[in-house]
C-alpha cells in the first residue's frame, strides 16, 4: 500500500496539488487495504507532502484498519465527534494548511463539500478523480490473480443458475439458488444485484427479476458477479429453455460473433472505441443495430463499473494490465433479449478471457 501512496503523491504533485483527500470506499481500500462499508459515516485517506498519510475511520473500526495493514497515522472518531474537525486538528500540526487539495468530485456530496470548506476555507479544492482512476486502471499481478478467482466464482454462479432452470421455476427462485450455493463457497457479497430474466423480460438490459415462471421457448438471461477479497467479477450468459425459434438462434449467434470480434480487437494500443465498434458494426450489419442500446462494456476491479467507460467515442488506447468487460446484446422489445459478457484482461500476448463458462448455444431440456 505504501507504494500506491507514494505513486499517488507523485501524481498529485504533477498536477500542482499539495494534497489529496480520498473518501470513496473503493479508493480508500485501494490505498489502505482496509475494506469497509461505512454507511453514512466518514472514511478517508489524506495524503500530502507535509504530513504522514492518515486514515480516518469510525473508532469502532480502528483495530480492523490496523489488522488490514495500515501502518500510518490513524484517526478514529466516535459517533458524537466531528471527524472533519479532528482531521483539521491533524492538518494544523503541519507548518501550514494545504493550499490546494484534490477531491473525488463524483463521490463527495454537497453536505461533505460544505464540511470540507468549513474547515479549510482558504484551500483550493480541485477535482482529482482522474488521478486515482488512472492509477487503478492498470492492475498489478496480485489484482490480476484476485480478478481470476472472482471470475471463476462467477462461472460457478452461472453453472448453478443454468442447472436450476426447469419448467415452472421462478426467476427469483433461481437467483436464491445461485446466491445460496455461492455463500456455501465462502462468498459473502455479490458485486451487484443478481439478474435472471426470462422470455420477453430479457428485452430489458437492466430488467427486474420477479415471480415469472420459466416456460418452454423462453430465452433465459443470467447476469451476476461476486466480490472476492475486495475485487469484483461480472458475467452474462443466455440460454434457451426446451426450444428456440430461428430468429432467436440468429440473434444468439449474432451476439456471440460480435463478442468474439470485440475480443479479437482487444489488443494493446487499440482504442477503447474500436472495441465497441467491432461488435456494434457486426450487429448493425445483421440488421439489429437499433437493438444494441448500450456500450460494449466497462472497466472492472475493486468496483464492478469503473474507469474506463468502453463506449465508441473513447480514444483511450488499451494497455497491458487493463481489465474490462465485453458485453454486446440484442434486445427486441416485447420479445426477448440475448447478452453475452466476459471479463477480459490485457496481457503481454493480448486479451485473456477471465470468465470461461461456455458460450455455445445451450438449449436446456
């Protein structure tokens, strides 16, 4: 963690800032190795060239933070205490208060922004979200291994869901089975709300599972992921139940081919936008372009959705160590949908699919 803090401080200086305050739980974990959900409470890492890095946590979590490996200054506050005032007291131990400070503008609430301005009225506050996003986009070897483990557990979740499909079983029943079996594997938390959608409901990319029963002719879409030691996975597979129409088969094969084209395009130096276009142009050529209504994917790591956004206008070149999803889909309103998604890691020799559950069309009897 010390290396990450040193790197962060170096990048902060390059931006002509003298400090940075990190408050999102993902970035706090990235810098401190302390993984927590603070709910409404404040957690923060403050880094500057004038003071030892400090981690701010509720008093009840101080020992947990130490056990996670934080070896620098710790500020633990009780619920009746003001953590911002306690942070100010620490900052006042330096020769001068920070003249400029980076914040995560996509995380800091208006309430917290006012609290920070109250204790540091003369400090210039700058959006520094991009600094740490750029750090996190390249995964270390350890992060790569954790993502592989998370992906393998996602594969297990899909296998469990497919095996649970039968006549009359409800979408939520299948989800309960998936999550129960993953709990037995030691997974405490899913990385997002598990999705099982069937029939016409699968035409909504972010549909809501419910009490719908699986019936013959349904396409059944699974989208799930787990958190393994702080790192997320994400996978989507679609299967057919008992029978499939020619159009459904065409849609499935089109999506599968689009995913393969995007995967093959995922080479070091290729722009993110070209990955999206490799899939999109194939779907458009098949006549289903208007039914592919979202980007090709997103970065993944400590968070399920993180930098970069894999959309067609993104010119960011792929680099070794990046990890992201490829997830083309075709969604025909009132009929159904197909999506196939994998986690992809960029290695020295090109793309590697971390999720490995088979993608050949399955018709479940």
